[in-house]
């Protein structure tokens, strides 16, 4: 059952990113958006990374569900969470070129999780 749940979460994550990009974000970006931190481009990129963050987190949840099909190991689960948080941190770093500081918190929390898991 958890494998099916994991597959469903992966599918919803993919659908969210692909369909959201195609049918929501593209149309939203045709409208006038408020300029944040000096420009509309920052606004667009913040919306884009926040939108796709859902998919990265869905993949992390799916990985946890698969791990839970066997004996649950706290270090392995924490490592998965850490990797998910680190991967999530790349979105604001890349999309906003580091100007949105969510990447700092995501990298810090992910790094702490990974450090604990491998200690």
C-alpha cells in the first residue's frame, strides 16, 4: 500500500509542476505583477520556485513512504529529509540567484539533518 501511496505522491508532484507551469504560471505571468526587490523578474522567479517546491517535497515524501515499507531507521529517514531539504534549497538559489533567502534556511536545516544522519 505504501508503494502505491508513494507512486501517487510522485504523480501528483509531477502533475502539479507540469500542469501548473503550463496552465497557471504562464498565464499568471502575462498579467502585471508587483515588482519585489527591484523588479517583476524577482516576483516571477519567486512564484516559480515556490510552485515547484511542492514537487520536490512530494518526491521527498514519496521516498519516505518507500522507506517505511521496511524497518524504519531514524538515521535513514533523517538522511532522506536532509537530502529533500537540500534539494529544495536549490530552487530559490537558482531561480532568484540567491536573492530570496529561503535557500539559506533550507540548506542549513538540510545540512543539519544530513550531519546528524551520518554521525
